[in-house]
């Protein structure tokens, strides 16, 4: 008697192999999620006061706080005021606007009058060094800043009074570490969102950033095998940034003659839309330095964001990411809750006969519990009872929309940012394209409220 083997036998092994791979991937995702949850508990539930907060001014490194302004963001006054009230003895604030008619200027001037003891000034007028309007707005403040340590913080962000002192602690700690380790070149803060106006898109953005995004962000930065930075609030040294050019190629301390004409510093990142991520990656790869997360969060109050606004915002950043990290972007759907749980449910059903409905009920309950625990760690309190069901509804909508948004993002390379249309190129570079800054077609037509930056003929400072 002959034992049968061949194509039929091999084909019967494929479902088993795929089921095992599916379960292994599911375990990996849960490990990442639990690591993010654990990091949230350990890092954010206790925020000690830094000794730098009460140190003499001449004993701590100076910091220049750079805040680019554009229009009236939600809670703009409170956001900017949070930098004026930092418990740190040696800092200056530089508020930059591209247009002297910008609506943010009266707010900035009011705060400077309210806090006369804080060294602060306004820079009016951009310098065009690339297509990125934020970099164009920041470049003069970057060059005129008094101190080497720069804290670049978006106008939509507010922070706790002790944030700067704790962040400088982290930035300086690696220089005195024993045994020596790779120096920390950048300190960043995980975003934490609130949606006070209650628009549907705002609620979904809040549910996404405060749970799944934060969980993955914390886990990736804990493992620290690659740069992963959101640029809403970052500290780094200008002297480090002046040594990189965005090529992501390792650089020797002594530059060759061929590199002398290469643009470096902040101006080198004006060609990228995600300049914050590229700056972090350049410090990591070109200088072989590292990043660290503070135990503080970057509070971001979201204003009127419709469902369409939310979807196109997510589409924009997926389209940018696919030109920066294509492999990770292609794998992204398999990290989503619904896809991963469906694969695991089918695998368990095939291998062990576990009822699909039973597994999915247990899985989604556990997944939601972990996400809410991450929220509690970052917020410093549990999700309020009167908001629980609306938050969970937004969380469910985010999960349902994730895959359609990803497919939509993969269909094109065009994005709209601050009312202007761009085409995303290699490595996340962008070029401006013709268009009126509107989305049309599959979803409702919408227009960004912010107009694009216009260079001013005469640059000047407001001190």
C-alpha cells in the first residue's frame, strides 16, 4: 500500500499554516497593545515635579519656545497661556505669524501684556524655504532664537506647567548617564485630544487619538527600534538640527567637501509635509541619536470637525506615510481591530472549533477595556460616566471607518492641507499642484477654513 502524497496533501496543510500564522499575528498585536497599556500606566499616572522648576536661572539650560500661529484655533488663548506659565526659570517665547492681519495677533499681544516678566516677542512675516507653510512661518524664529534648545509647539496645544522642566530633564539626562548611552536628541509628548464642541468628526478623532493611536504610539516608543514621533510638541537642539539635511543617511562628524552646499537645519525640511516626523527621523538615522517621551501629554482641543473633515484628515496622513514607510502602510489594515479579530476568529474556528461569535464578543470587550485604560492613564481620570456611551459610539465608528479610509487613501497621492493642494512624492516630499483646495466625489464637499500662507513683502518683528 502506498501512502498518498503530493498536491492534495500539501494543499491540506495550507489552511493550517495560515491559521497558525493568523493566531501568531494576533498574539503579536495583543503584545503590542498590552505594552502600550502598561507604558501608559507606568509613565503617565504619576508625574513628579522636576528639580529644575525651582533652580536658579543661571544653573539651567535656556529654552526658546517657538509657537507658529495661524488663525483662531480652538482654545487659542488658553493654549498660548500654558507656555507663559511654565515652571521653569530660563526660557523665552517666540510667537510667529505669516500675515500681519492674522487673527491670532491680538491674542498674542494680550498675553504678552498680561505676563510682562516673561521674555516674549512676536515675529511677523514668513520666509519661504519650501512648500511647507509651517516651516516657512517658523524659520525666522528658528534663526533668531536666543537658546540652543528649542521647544516647537503647535498653536492648538496646551501643556501642564511642569512640562518644560520635565522635558529638559530628559533631554539632558543622557549626557550624564553612567554607563554612557546614546544621547537623547528629541523629547516629544503624546497627543491627548478633547472635543468640547461635540461634532461627530471631533468625537471620532478624540476616540482614535486617545486610545488606539496612543496605545500603538506608546508601545513603539517603548521598544524604540525606530523613530516614531508626532510633531505637536517637540524639544530638540538647534545645534543638532544644523547637522542634518533630511537624507536619512548616516553622517560623519566631519563633513566632506561635497556636502558643504547642502541645505541643513530647519530649512532642509521645508520640502516635506510631515516635517516633524522627518526631523525626528533625521536625528535618529543621520546622527544615530535617540528620542524619549515625557510623562506629559500635549492637550489638543479640537473645534468643528465634521465626519468628512475627519476622514480626509486621516486620508491625508496615510497618503504621506505610504511614501515614507510603504511596507508599514501596506500592513496597517492587518493591525486594525476588525481585521485582526476576524483573522483570529477564523483561525480559532478552524484549529479548535471555537465559535466565532463567542470569540468576537470576548475580543471586542477586552480590546475596548484596554483602550479605555490607556485613555484613563493619559487623562489622569476614568472616562466620565456622562460621556461613556457617546465615546464608545465614536470608538466603534472609528473602527468601522478605518478600512474604507485606508482604501481611499491608497487610490491617490494628492492631499489638501491648510486649503492648498499638494502631490506627495518620494520620501514624503510634496509639491504644490493646481486646485482650489476642495474635496469632491465620494463624500460631501468641504473646504478647509484656513487659507494658505502668502509671503509678505516686508518682514518685521513685533517686540
